[in-house]
């Protein structure tokens, strides 16, 4: 089975930096994804890590440690529009196909 | 074309109705997925199609019936649904190690 944990809610101030953590336990690990989802909308892809280390993409960075089963998403220079749910998702391989399993999501509220 | 298109965007159906959700992508992705998402919950995997063949069925009730007519299309046939099946139904596609692309979803209400 798979187990993915991330905080339920976080609040941060506009212009600040926030780090959203995700821990996971899975078999057949084949990559970790971060998605952003605004209420009532589909998830949108933010980042992907399959090797250890930091991936940077503009204001967003994501880190992965496979030995620790740990990832974080770092958001810099927060903007009000960053208020959304952030979903950590682990891809596993098996039965000839890939499967993406989502954590419960972290609802981020950005305040002025 | 880098999108996954889902139709309809909204659907209201009675418990005795038969309806279908449609999903289309022209990115050449070989894997396509159906997810169900209830309010304030993460997406839950329902079905995985790989090379047009059903490879994963996550113990979904038979009132949901997937179909993959070709590599670009994925349908979800609905029959005799229950009010608790009301949710956002998301289609996604992927190819190899690249990220999943999600459609904008169909918001289904069963009355």
C-alpha cells in the first residue's frame, strides 16, 4: 500500500516564503509530483522529482530525498493567487503501468 | 495540442439515467486515467488504461464502466448511480516519465 502525509492547512503572508512538506511510504517508487489545485478546478502540474535533490522553477522549488521518503515544495515571494490546495502525489510502477496516488492536500491561505 | 478535453463540464442525472463522460487528448499519450474527487478531498484513482487496455481497476462499482475506443479517447459510462457518486470526475493522460495532464473535469450531480 501507499501512505502519503502532508499538513492539512497552512497560512502565510504575501511576499513571504512557505515550505510544504510531504512524507511518503510506497513500493515501486517512480517519481514525486506536486500539483496546485484551486477550488472547483482541475489540478495543474507544478513540479516533478525522481532523483534526490532540488528542482527549481521560477518561484517554485521542490526537493526530494528518496532514502527518507521526504519531499517539500517551496514557494517564494508569495502572491494572493497562490492561495490554493497543494497536492503531493507519488507515482509507482507495477502491473505494466504507472499509478499516481495523491496525498490529502495542503490548503494554503495567503494573507495580506 | 497540449490539452485534455472533457465533456460535459457539468452533468445532472437521475438515479435511473444512463449517461457518458468523454475525455479526449491528442498528445500521443499512451496512458489515460479516470479519477474521482469529492469536495475537499484529493483525487482518487478509478481506472487506468495503458495502450488502450484496462490495466488497473481500483475496485470501482460496476455502475461505472470505462471504455477506451482508441488511443485518443476515454469514456466513462454511468448507469444507476447513487447520490453519493456526485463528485468531480477528472480525466488525465501521461506518457513515460512525463507529468500527468489533467482535464478540467466533469462536475456530476446525481439526484
